[in-house]
């Protein structure tokens, strides 16, 4: 019997028992296709820095898993950490029982326990996996730690034309927290990394002149939005959150909010030794960067400082289709925070309520929904819908867009975003802010199916 543990005391016990039974495909003897071991790990982002964290298979990021779309793989997860764990498969349309969120009914894996299940990966694209637990005031836990890794779901006929693929993840490591002006507590990041290493201490990305390199970039930060650039080069953005964009664009820099991914092709046409890094110097100075080195090139890595931050989802979309499909059902979700008094963190609310008191809207399978995301709070929020892809229709007063499929959208303070999705994957479905300190403080809700 797999021990069922709740994320917090208010887990829904009956749903979890059912889910536990569903998730427990115990084929105890066969070797799994994918094996994850969750265990304490000492990360060395540089010879001078050590971070005691928890990681997958003794590495940060965890191993890259390549899967073929629709081809079932067996997964084994062994929890050798002192806390209950759950692994979320971000961007995949899995059943609630294995999606990896206790709020949906995925059972937690108790310390010392092992779970096995089969997973049918879909849709194709750049996905990832990460822990989906509660951190609270412990800034080493949940997404503050090292539990994140890449998944690439390959389509049967991959039209990709590039010479090399490189996977990079941006991460912030909190050393302490500090109270801000309003009295709330926020993490302070003394160390930032690309693939677990500070700038200058990881293996360089090695390229050759005239290569086309596909960069798959993930922001696995617990809370921070990042802007990145590659000195001397531009990015040809072909996919956002692993989904091909209708209008690929060549840009100077990328913005990624927590959990977002960008896939971009860089043509290596400027030989040298260059820095890929955070555009804001004070963040790059804490480590967020890596070296891109052409074969035969020598010397100190070079950085060119951009003047301003630039990013716009709208550039990658198509114009909205003239012929309107059947009208989607509209649902307004208003985000606010309630300050709980000096020294306390705010409590986050959706339509006036914090999880687990948030509404549980009931979806009809096959119906299309338009969510109107109205951010009345003072922060920006990267909103993530589990188990479904959505289409970004509007952001901050933009014209109506078409074809931009994502699973995370950043909704800046005092703006409204509109997204649409089709209810095509029955089961409990979590919708939440991906900032760890916000989801921990009630910024979550669950959609149910009729
Ligand atoms: Cu948030």
C-alpha cells in the first residue's frame, strides 16, 4: 500500500484514495524506462559555493528524458528524501492520478517509498518535470531546491532542421529571506545558475561556425522572471512552452517567467567566446550565465550589454481568425492579495478566496472556455494550467491573437490577460500561480469535469 500524504492538512482524502489505486500499476520486476531517485544532494555551483538541496538522480538539473509522442513508458520514482514528494510532468496531458499534483489526486510518495506507473507522453514538444510540494518558510524546499529536469517529447515526423540541441535551465537559489516595504517576506537570491553552475564554472556550450543550434531554455526559478541574451547573436524563436509559434521571430533577448520555456535557433555566425546570461548585470553577477565557445576560439568570454528589456508575446502570434468558432464560455478570475499584517506574507486570492476555499468550476467535456485573468494585485503572476494547453488570446490590452499555444502566461500587475482552452482531458485540473511563495499562500484553484 502506497502511503497517501496530503500537501497540507486540507487534502481531499477520498479523491486521493481512488487516485492512489489508479496510479498503482506495480510491475515490480520489469526495469522501468524512466527511473528517478529523489535524494539529498550537495550542489557545487562553483568551487567556492555549496548548496545543500534535494535532486533527481544526483544531478541538477535532473536527467533529460526523450520520449516518443504517444509511446507509453514505464516510470519508477523512489523517494530517498526525508519529505513526502510528488513529481509533476509539466506540459503533458496526463491523467490526474499521475500528473503530479496532490490537489488533483496524485498520491504523494512517502519518504522511503517507491511508486511506479505508465505514462503516455503527449503532446510533442519541450516539457519538463519538477516537484509540486509545499515550501512555506523553508527556502530549500519544493521549487527552491534542485528538483527539476527536461523532457523532450518527439513527434513521429520531427521537421526540425538544426545541427545541435542544447538544454539550459535558469535557477535562483535562496540564501535567506528579507522583509520588503509592505512588511511581507520575500526570498533573497545570493546565487543564480544555468544548469546548476555559476557563470564561468560550468562546461562551456561548444559550437562550430555556421552551426544552427537549437536552444531549449527553461526558467525553473521558484519565483523570478528572467531576461536572457547571447552576446554577439540573436535568437530565432520557434516555440514557446514547447509549442511551435505561428510567427517565428528573430529577437535580441528572451523573457521567461517561472516555468516558461523558449525554443530558439541560433545561427553560429560570429566566432569567439561569448556569454549567454541574464541581461540585468546585478543578476548575471550572482552567476546566471554560461559560456558559449566556438571551436578554436580563445580568450575571455565577451558580454554586450543591451540597453533595455524587451519582450512581447504578441509578436509570435497570428492574427485572430476572422471566422469566429462557436463562442467560448467566459469565466472571469480576479487576482488579489490580502496583507495579513506586518511580518506575515500576504494571502493570495482568486475571486476573493484562497485555496482550498477557492471555487471549483465544473467543466463540460468538449466545451471551449475563455478565462479572463484580471490581475488586481501589485505583483506579476505566471499562471499555469495543468493537463491542458491554452491559447493566449490577449495580454495587457493587445489586439486579439490566434494560434499561440502555451501552458504558462505571465499576467503583469494591473493588467488583464485572456486565454482559451478546450476541456478535452477529464479529471481534476489545477490552475495556479507558478511562483512558489504565491501557490503556497493560496493562489490555486481546481477545475472539475461534470
Ligand atoms: Cu503569483
